[in-house]
């Protein structure tokens, strides 16, 4: 199964984790105390730039029958929608700018340019996802209810269709998120999920709010704005649809790169039940992934290229994530923890591979949920012989002991090295486990080669013996005939 004991998996003691939590609390306080006019100016300029881009795009589309105008207007509108979605709607709704006490730029008043309502998104995302990040059966964002993203989830025949479902989710991402948030809100309010349309005789506020917002969005993009451009309405409608598609694909890619590449670990309810604040911080660090980005790409992703930092401090202004990242990496080095990042292409390809691989039945897969690249647990270290770990049979040992007992037994090796003073933790453990697994695989391959050679030699010996026996049998028959 997924991680049940984060201390054992991270190779840290409870004291280590609480100290890490205190240091992250200090990072938060330092940022909060330094917030001021520079940050307020940043968000106001971003809002102004986004509105100028959208106005310019829609104005250009009045001439959208001309190819250059269509391409220019569509590009401007696409960029405007991405900025509004990623850097404004997402981050403002997280409460990142509530400290300004600006009634317009506030999580309680901002309504973003998406099909779903901000209120339903906040209920499903800000609370459920960020509180229960990557906890099985608690975080509904773990595959969004339609994709199997960990082997801890039971395989079902419907999962064979998830490569196709993934394409639909990417293209219609705003609708996927909106419906996902609607279902989560209805569950929280005790509304039957089967009630999808608002009926007069049924009080169903989530459905009413959803259809009001979705109706306004559809009318705005596919009726009102195209109609305003007169004879160019068809090309304008296509431009709006294209801009929505581009925004959806980009938002989908950013979200998947931050949540589903290798290294974004999954957790069980057992880990959550007695979780401390320090362990919550650690779960966010181990359950998220970044992707490498320069200033422009970071801005266009709403600074969610710093997904680890965002999960640690979801209500800290996003323009501060680059400086927070430096401090988080320093803590990862101090506690010998992995800082999962990579190029945008690499991170998405890892998520893409997981989507297609886990569409298949478990018996077709080689790894388990303990040692698969897309998810793992403290049990992945069971049975691995490392220079710093004794060889033991993981399945038998874990039947009588807990992973935390193993950690306590071997902590002197995985704590502070008395010779160097450096901490040895998860990062070193994973690197050495990778080497050990390669050596184990090479040894098993060599054993198979030797067994195959032995079988071939045995077959040759038996064949030669049969041939000799046959030859001797023929000689005896010829001798009998001569004697007769």
C-alpha cells in the first residue's frame, strides 16, 4: 500500500520532523511580515495587464474574418484567459491577497472566468485537496474521480478507457473541474449526486449555482461576444472556442505536472489519523512536484511551477514562491530529503506514462504499490541489501514489526553521521536503494543465465547419452543378426 508511516519513509525521527515544521513556520512568518506595497503593486499590475490583453484580443476579433486578425485575437485572448485562470482566479481564491483587505481582490468576492463557481472550487480544492493532499479515499483530486493514478486503487474494467478519458479531461478541463467541484460540494451538503438538474420541487442550491455560472460562461463566449462582431460571428466563435481549449490544455498540463509525476507520493488514512503539523508539512513536500521554469513560464503557470511551495503555503502570495523555494531546497538538503522537479516535458511524460500504465490490470504490471516509480511506501526498502542496512526478508519482518520499529533500530545510521555531521535521510536511502535494486536485478539476471546454461548443458549431455545408447543398441541388433 501507499505510505502508512511518513517517519519511516522519510528516515526521520519525530523530533526531526517537528524541527522541520518549526523551520517552515519561520519561513511563513518571515514572508508574512515582509508583505507590503511591492506585492500589492504586483497583483494590481497583473490584473490590469490581463484586462488589457483580453480587451485587445476581443477588439481584434472584430476583424476575425482576416487570418492575421483571427490568429492575433485568439493568441491575445488565450494568454488573457490563462493569466486570469492561473495567476488571478486560482491564487486570489486561495486567499493569497486577502491581507490587502481590498474588496475586489479578495477570496470571498472574486469570481473567475471558468465554468465552475469560485465558491464550489474553494470548498473542493482549498479544503479537501490541500488538507488531505494525496491521501487515498480522502483527496478527490487524486485522479479527479475518473483516472486511476496509483496501484492502491483497485483496477476496474472501466480503467481501460482512461487514455481516452484523459484526452477528454484535458480538452474540457474547466468542465471536468467544475463537475468535480459540484459533486464534492453536493457531498459536503448531503445532496444526492443523482440530482444533477435543479428541480422546482427539490432544494438543490449547488446545482442552481452551477448552472447559473455555466450558463453565463457559455452565453458570454459563444453567444454574446460572437454576436457583437456581426458578420464575423462564426470566426469569433471559433476563436473563443480555441482560446478556451488552449487555456484548458495549459491548466491541465500544469496541474498534472505538479501532482502526478514520479516522486509525488501517496498516503494512507493511517498516516493522517495522528498527523502532527510537522508531518503535514512533510506530506506536502513529498506529495507534490515542481517543474523547471523561467520567470515567464512561472508567471503563466500562476507560479504553480513551484507546486511544492504552493502546497506548503497555499495562502502566501504566489510572487513570493521563488524566494520560498530557495529556503525549502536548503531544508531539503539539511534533512536529506528529495526536492522533486524536472522539465515541464519530463514531468508530464511521467504522468502520461502512469495514466496509460495503470489503465491495465495489476497482473500485467511488474511493480507493486510499494516500489512502483509513480508511488511507493516505506516497504520499498524491505528486502533491499544496502551498505547501511542489514539484509532482511521484508514480508516476514513486517509481519511481526512496524516500519517505525525498523527506523528506531537503525536510526543511528540514518540520523546524523557521527563522522561527517551530515544527516542521512530519504534522499540517500532512495539513491542507495536504486543502486541495490540494479545490483539485485543484475544478480538475478546472472543467476538466470547460469541456470539456462546449466539446463542447456544438461540437455546436451542427455542428448549425447541417448545418441550413444541408440548407437549401442544398433550395434547389438546387428550382432544378433550376424549370429543368426
